[in-house]
C-alpha cells in the first residue's frame, strides 16, 4: 500500500486500526487484507456504512 500522506514505515503498521481504515477506504495494491485483523478491529474502524454492510456480508454472511 502506498501512503502519500503518512510515512511508510513500521510505525504505520503498528496502528492497525488506522492501517485497516486506509486499506478498506483507499484500496490496496498487491496486499491481501488480513481477515483476522479486520474481525478483531471491525467495530473500531471508521468506514462508510455501505462498505461496513458489504464487509459484514463477506465476513459473517450477514444480510443487509
């Protein structure tokens, strides 16, 4: 993932909530999203409601 507004180093990866918000909101390149990390921080990440509903469908098969 390329972050133009934040230095890309180990410190950026340590804040998992921030990292997930960026991955899910701005897209990814060659990286896969870690399902366990998304499940662990799902309630804490700030993403649009339509994106949240889509991930709930993918992760837990929860209908809209």
